[in-house]
């Protein structure tokens, strides 16, 4: 079981050295479109929110993830779950705990939807929490030789 909480903006630089390794994992699987320093800066400036999961038994941080509130021209707000990094073999320690605090945050901020992108395995993991596949993202690298 994990305690999930949102890090206050003024504490980003204090906590970031302890979770860099967690957020680096999903960045390494990405396309190089964002760096860890950029993520830290976005969180520090309040563009993104940093969330942590603390294992209540070991008292160690086992999860770090970032979110961004997106407001569309219609006024609708959605929360984009950007990066999720966790200690290996810790999924069972936090999977059922993170959605409640995030959904509460959404309700407090009039956010209508949570959306995320990820590898195919996330679809199976998130389905019991009410998530469904909405679209597929395809990419092609264009070489600039």
C-alpha cells in the first residue's frame, strides 16, 4: 500500500534528486522529445504537477509521476498523465492507491477526463480502474541525413 501525494511547487527542487532515477526510466523509452531537466523546470514553474508514491511499509518512494492540466478552447479541462516511473516490481504496492488522490485533484479543479499515453501493457493494467483505449499513437522517425 502506498501513500500518494502531490508535491508542492516550492518543494520540487528539494525532492527531485530523490526521484530522478524513477522519471528517467520512461524518458529513456521515449523519442527524446523532453529531458529530465525540462520536466523538473515544468514542475517548478507549475506547468506540470509532480506526484509521489511512498510505500507505507518501507517508507521509500516507489513511484513518481507527472501530470499536466490541459484546458481546451471549449473550456473543457483534461489531466494528462505524462511520465510514470516506479521501482521495479513495485506495481502491486501503488497501483490501487494512486487513482483516488488524482481523481480528487481532478474534481477540485473541474477536470473532466484523465488521459495518458503509454506502452500497450498499460491498457491491461488500467482497465480495472475504469480506463479504456481511446486512440492509438503511431510514429515514424524521419532521418535528416
